[in-house]
DNA sequence: TTCCTCGGTTACGTTGAGGTATCTGGTATC
DNA sequence: GATACCAGATACCTCAACGTAACCGAGGAA
C-alpha cells in the first residue's frame, strides 16, 4: 500500500530574482510596514492613534501603506457608521504571523543600534 | 551592602522618529541587505559567487551595499594579494547575530507568499 | 451660522536608491 | 600582441517612493 504523498511545495526562494516571494519580502520590509505592524501588534488602533504611535509618518503615506497592507491580507480595516468617522485597523490572522518576525528584527535593531553606530564611527574615523 | 546596578539601557525605540535604531532598522531592511546577509549566512563568498547567488543584483549596487555593510560592522572584506584579485566577504560576529532575524523574515516571506498573493488577487477582483 | 473633529484626498515637488552602459588595471594565457 | 579574467569604478539616467501643503464632507457642538 502506498501512501498519498503531498506534492512538493513550490520552493519559493527569495534569492531567485523572479520568485514572487521576493516581492513579498520587499513589501514587508519597506519603509513603514515594519513600524505599522509593530504598532498594531498590541491591538487595533484608530487612524489617528496609529499616526501618533508611528512617529513621523504623514497621513498620505499612512493611508497608502495601510491600503497596501489591506490588499495583501495583512491588515483589516473597519469603518464605524459614526460621525466623526471611526476607522479601526488591526492585524489579520496572516498579519499576526508576521508580527513575530518583525518584532525579532525590531529588537535586533534596538539592541544592536549602538554597536552599529560605533562601528560606523570607527570606519569613518579612518 | 548594596549591589552595583547597571545603568538602564538608553531605551532605543524604532517608533520614535529621531531614534537612531530606526535608521539601523531601515538599513538592514533595504532592498538588497536581507538577500546578501542571507547568502553569506552559510559562509564566506567571493564577489563573483555572491553576485551569482543574489540573483539580479548589478555589480555597482552589490559593491555599494557591501561597503555600507562593512561600514556598519556587519560584513568583513578580505582582499587576497593574488592576481586576478580575490576578495572574500563574510559576516562579522555582529553580522552573524543579524542572520537569524533575517532568516526568520525570509522564511516568513517564502512560506506566506502564496497567501499574500491570493489575498491580493481577491482584493483586486472586487 | 460658524467652528471643530476625524479620516482622509488631491496636486505637486523632490530625492536618492537603484539601473544601464562603458571603462579600468594588473596578470596570465594563447 | 591579443585576449580573457576578476573585482570593481565611473558617468549618466530613471522613476517610484516619499514629503509638503492645501483642501474636503458629514455631522455635532457652541
């Protein structure tokens, strides 16, 4: 009796230039995505709160980035019928699986920022 | 008898716009850095091999990115006195600590690429 | 009636990361 | 002498992401 074997996974590899996973990687590492995902990790936020949390982002860019995250199924946008309008943003299930890896990278940056900066100083001193 | 307490760490936070850790995060998430770090994770590579491994990168951009990684103490460049020239690139100790987080993100992208793409298809279909 | 808030939109300008194409220096090989 | 190899360097250009500033509509409050 032979077992039913699952077909081999399509072998995504970001190192191959045409692999779709590369564009996915690029999207989740663009300028604001890690910061937004990071901010949403602790729960839903309204547009205004999110804007305050992610320091320095303009409303235009925040809207654009949120729309692309919504498009890729990482963020859910919920509009309340109130006035003034209330719009909540939260991570989807898929988005939540991204939060871990993002946090890992965020922690690395925060923990090694000094090491990187001092390496840069040493390099520039020569 | 009181114990000597270490001073509290400077509280780097990528969500604050002026925090140096944000530029560090941005650097390690730029277009080619994750791919290069990924390629170097298994050991040193020569310029040409690295170029083959990271599909699609041009020599100019590879040189630029490697120099900035060297500057930040993440990559070590070793020139052999041979001819034709032989140049090896490898991760430093600091660079090696980055490889893990990068791999996590790379795996996420590869494992969830299909989910993202199909979410995008669904979104665009509406 | 005027003002305020929220969550944007729109038009426009900028810039810097990245791409293209061509060139280089030194050595060994044909 | 010509050619090939390696690891880039250089000049130039492009474009998409990002920033700036102003504006908007619905509704509730003063």
